């Protein structure tokens, strides 16, 4: 299959994944539902920014930090409103376009990482059934994250393709979308350090990062948030909240409660995982950085979704090695993984109480099914060895 046909196949598959998520959320909430029907708060800030972004005659009603610095999505939505769209309709369109781009470029990135078409398609499908990566944004569709996820996936693909010049404009928009785009820079630096040496790593990363970082600083200086905001105060508040729920909720949402079947796949062969991450240490650093960032963000699954460009390749590599060790076919292993991820999708809640992105309840079915599948895989490996 030609590259262009394969890309269109990925676009079609990603669109189908989005339709599944849209249908599921719409069956509960209605299509392009109202902001007041979403039992969260963040989206009201982004919606306010989109109604009157910086530079417009009317100041936004809500100017909370750090949301007020994430200007890219509100500005795009504002531009679409000027063209005649409603704020909700424009937000919905931007979110779904960004999610489509995120899934497609995740697929293309996996192909560049050496996975065949079927494995890359499976990886995209498993991500498409993750709440923190896709479904949540069909529910709270005014958020900045879909655009940030798309631009990060695009950037990882550009790095693998060695098209580093494109990272300058993409990085400017990426930092304007969300500060999580910072993850791209250590990945780029360590990738170059490993393959080209320290001099090339420093010079090329500096050349790529200079303008985007300047844009990040300019946005922070130009926009003054309302209220008191300090990074340290945020860390203290977030960690107090996390430690208060550590024994009851945190172990679940930090693992299978966010990633579903991708998490047990990571540990089919722990020694192999460590070897691979010692070889490609940029992947391990990105994963560690994402987990560390949980100290300044109260949500969990939505933040951990930023680690998917390194988690998905590792999980697929483990699954590929499992097939090699056991002789299992792709169809059978893919079917099991998809079935487990569908259970995870069905058991994960997005409505029913305020703060569901923070207070996701533990699912016994998810925990037991994932652990049972991992145990069965270990037994099969030992039996066939």
C-alpha cells in the first residue's frame, strides 16, 4: 500500500474512532451540548477567553492562571466566531479537528518508529478508547489539550522524520496552546544527543527552541492573570490533594485507570522494557517528566495522555515480542487487547459528579481483567519457552 493510501486509511480509522466517542458522549449529553451541562470548571475559562481574547475590546470574564496563557485554541475559536460560527460550534469543530490530527500523526509516528501498519493501527485504536486522550474532550470540548496533543504528536513525528525546521512554527503555536509542549524539547535534545553527539544536540535544539520559548515568555509577560498564582503554591495544593487520596484512588488512576490495557502491556517483559529505555533514554525521560508534572496539575488521566508518544511504542514493542515468543497471531492478540480496552472504556465514567476527571472511581472489573490478562500472558510465555 502506498504511503498516501495508508495515510488516508489512518484518517478514515481515526474518524471512525472519533465517531464512536462522539456517539457515546452524545447519547448522554446531546450533540454539541451546553457548557452548563458539564460538571467541571476549566472549560468556562477557555470559553470566556474565546468570547473576548486578549486584544479584543472586551476583557475576558475569567482570567485564571495558567489557563489564561493558553491562548491558541481560544484565538482560533474567536476567529471562527468572527466568520459566523457560534462559540460552542467553533470549539467543537476545533477540538475534533485537533483530535483527528492527534490520532493520525500518532499513527504516522508509530510507523516511523518501525511498527507495521497493523500494529500502528492497533496503537491508534487503543488510544482512541482512552478517556484522557479522546473521550473527555468530546465531553468537555472547549479545552486547550486537544490542540496541544495534536501539536506534540506532530512534533514527535517531525523529529523522527528529521524535519526539524518545521518545529519552529509548530513550537510557537504549541507553546501558545499549552505549556505541556515543553516535553518536545528534552525529547529532541536527547534524541540528537544519542544519535549526533552533544554539540549537534545543543546547537540544533537551541535553534529550534529559541523562537518558541520567546513566544512563551512573551505570552506570560503580556497577559496578567487575575488572582494570586504561584507555581509553588500550586504544587503544595496539588500534592496535598493527591496524598489525601493516595491509598484510595491514586494507584488506580496512575496506572490502568489512565492507560487501560497499555499499562499491563508495558510490563509483559520488564527487563526488555528497561533495556529499550536505556537504549532510547529520551523515551524514559519524557515519561518521567510527565509523571513529575502531576505535581502541578490536579487532573491525572488528561496529563498522563501527554506521555502516549513514548508509552504506545513501548507497549506495542512488548506485544510484538510476546507474539514472537509465543507464536500468537496478530489477530488474536489484537482482539484481546481491544476487548480489554473496551471494558476499560465502558467502565470509565465521565459524568455523574463534579470533578470526575479528578475523582475517577476505581473499577474492580478493569483492575481484575487487566491483572488476569497479564498473568495469563506470563503463563503462556513460560509455557511456550
